[in-house]
C-alpha cells in the first residue's frame, strides 16, 4: 500500500500540526482519507473509506489554505466536499455534485466559494467551462450562482485567484485573452453579469499566442501572478504580471538571437556577424523596439486557414515557415493529435528550426477530438465519430498540396501517442498523400488493447475511443484502428516508429503494426518502415530526448528532401 502526501496544514484549533493524506489500495485506487496529528503517538484517524472499486478520491487545498476540498469521482457521479483546514476532523460538507468525469475545482475568497467546472447545467450539457459562486456559510449543490453570463464565441479556458484579483484565460476563436478582475466582486453588480460589467483589465500578450498556462502562484497574498505564454513563433516566455498596474516582466525565456544583435542563432552568417549590427554599432535592448517579447516574427511567419473537411466542417490549420526560404512547393510536416479534448501543442520548438531553415513548412491541424474549441468539438471526434478526426487530418493534407503550399510527394505526418493513431489511420486512408511519417509511442492496435482490460487503460480511454463490447462501437473501432486497416499491395510512405518499454501503450503495438505493414504493403527500399525501440525512459533524459529528436529530423530530411 502506498501513501501519497497531498496536504499539509498547521491547524490552530488543535494547536498541533496535522497532515491530511490519501492512500491507495493494491490496484492504485485512492480510496482512504486519513488525518495524522503530527507528534501524537495515536494512530492516524480514518476520515473516509470508499470500498466501491469504481470510486476514486482526490484532495487539494484552496489557495488561501483555509479549506481542503475532497473530490469523489465514480463512473456515475462526481462530488466535492469541503473540510475546514483549521479543524480537519470536523464534519465534511457536501458543496457540489454532478455527473461523472467532469472537471471541478473549488476556491475560496473572502467568504465566497468559487466553482470552476464543465458540468451540465440543470441536466443540459455545456460546451465549455464556466464559473459559479456561493456563500461559504451556506454552501450546497443548490446554492451556486453563475458569475458571468454566457457570451457567444467566448470560451473560459482557465481561472486563477490571488487575494486581490481573479485572472481569466479566455478564447475567442483563435485569439486568446488574459484579463484580470478585481476581487472581491463589486456588491452593486448582481451576478450573473457580463464580463465587461466588472471592467476587466486586459494584460499584454504577444501576437500569435497559442497557449497560456497558469504558473504555481503559491503566494496567495501577492498581486504578482506568473503565467507561461506560448506561440508558434516565440520561445515559451515565463511572465510575471503585476495585477495592480498591468505591468509585466519576462523572467525566463530561451534566447534565439545572438547577444546584443538581431542575428538569429544557426544562420550561416551568424559567426561573422559578431556582436555588431549591420552599421557597426552595438544594439542595446532599447534598440530592439518591438522585440520585447523576443518574438521571431521577423524570421518566421505564422498564417491561419480554415480547411473544409469531408462533411464541410471547417478545420483550423496553422502554418509556420521561414520568411527567407518560403517558396512554392516546399516540403512540409503536418502535426495532429485530436484526442481527449487536449489542445494541440503548437508551441515554438527549437528542434523544428532545423527544418524551417531548410525551407520546410510546419503545419498544425486542430482536428476534431482535440481541444480549444469547446466540448462539442471534442466529442465530434471521439468514439463512434473518431473517423471525423481522420477525415479532418486528410483534408488538411490535401489542402496543403492543392494550394501549392507543400509540393506533392513532399508531405510528412507527425503524431505522438493518440496522435500516432491519427496519423497512422490517415496513412491507411490515403497512403499516397504522405511521403513520410513519424509515429512516437503510438496507439495502433485499438481493438485488441480495448478488449483486454488488464492493460493500463482508464475509464477516460474507453470514453474516448469506445467500448468494444458494444457491437456498434466495436464496428466503429474496427473501421479506424490502424492495425486492422492496413492496405494490401499498396505503396506506403516511409515511417519511423518509436516506442519504449516504459510507455503506457504496449511496445508490442508498434512492433505488430510495423511487421504487418512490411508484410502486406508494396515493398520499396526508398520508403523503409523503421522500428526504433528503447528500454530507456527518454522523457527523463535531455540527452536521450535530443538524440531521438535528431534521429527523427534526419529521417524526415533524408526521406523527403531526397525525392
């Protein structure tokens, strides 16, 4: 039995430190909640035990450390209980309950509880998260009120709190906003109200932001909050925002420019450029003008398209390319994921610079099944609708070739984990569309894996890909499963498959798929299907990560540029 340290709080009423923690059973299911009085010789006190194998426990503290929230999840319901941190052995209060597998976070601020969730409202499913409020003295499932009125086209992605403000991360189409609202909320404004009624302060952001992540922000009483800002044409910036005046400061960011110059690292003339600008004068930080964000927009362009899929739905497509090397008929790499409602990673990645500087176009297809466009977008690419994700990806590839953005026979695909399923299925659907592909720890043998519950799958995996014991869903899985749809006697693209004995999806999936592709498809020595296996945990070693990325990049260059 393992114990996981989840919460530590000095409890004033007991005058002794206490520790509230959860333990798991042999199946690693968190099922018991304990309170330990530190320094006491007595046994730890069992606060709650859930014998039902379908129920999981999780605890966290509110950011002001006044309360502990206990989340109880099962395949039929979700509940949140509130425990006073000053007296953890007092009665737990049920503050919210809803359907299964929903996201719910409770925070406390000056006598009010705030609930951030995507649960159904009065039995009606919602398309995105929303924020509710209730009084801490009279909490309960029926006590919550919406804070903001629903506004078409605006998605609330996340919210964070400090003593003086709440900060909202909002999405309007492709555009992201980061804005702060003063706390406590004005008493003269009755909730729910429009966001504009609270006079939010929009915090500065660079162009082409694709993701905003809240930092740890441990100091609840500080008015400075930290966020990580990501863009396809800017290295990740860790930024501190002063919420009192809106000023900001980058505290960490990879620098891609030679010091005190506008010369990009890796350029052929970089070594001769030295530390002088073209007119021979030093460039101070003030001379950089609009380069405060250290964006690379001067060197790399970012463009957006809406691509019609097979059923007419418009799929967002993002392109990044070198301004210096862009021309018609460039080689290109198309990324996709489309699962679990997760946002496609479009952040600047230094390893792609090698391809960009060789004239490659890097494309990102936000196919259905992924995140960023509401829950409907996710579920339109899950379970029996999984083929929508694959059609979206294929349509984006066809668009790139038809518009001449990428030269025919020079398009490659790239997918990680469930994204590997997407790319492999797209290859099965249109093997002639791709010249090469990289599949990293891919999910390829969907039918067999879902039919064997001893494998490390969760309820979320079945909700995402389907329940094969249901006849209709079995047929749907069989239709898109990469291992079950390899075309016979057809030339396939060159494929580089990486897998590890330490991944969640079995290494045998990659091995079986590679063996079957080699057996069934038309052999071409110019289009090898390579299996790269490792016993190492690549994610834990920067050297191994770099080595693997270099191998993948070399493979793509050799397979595509040599055609």
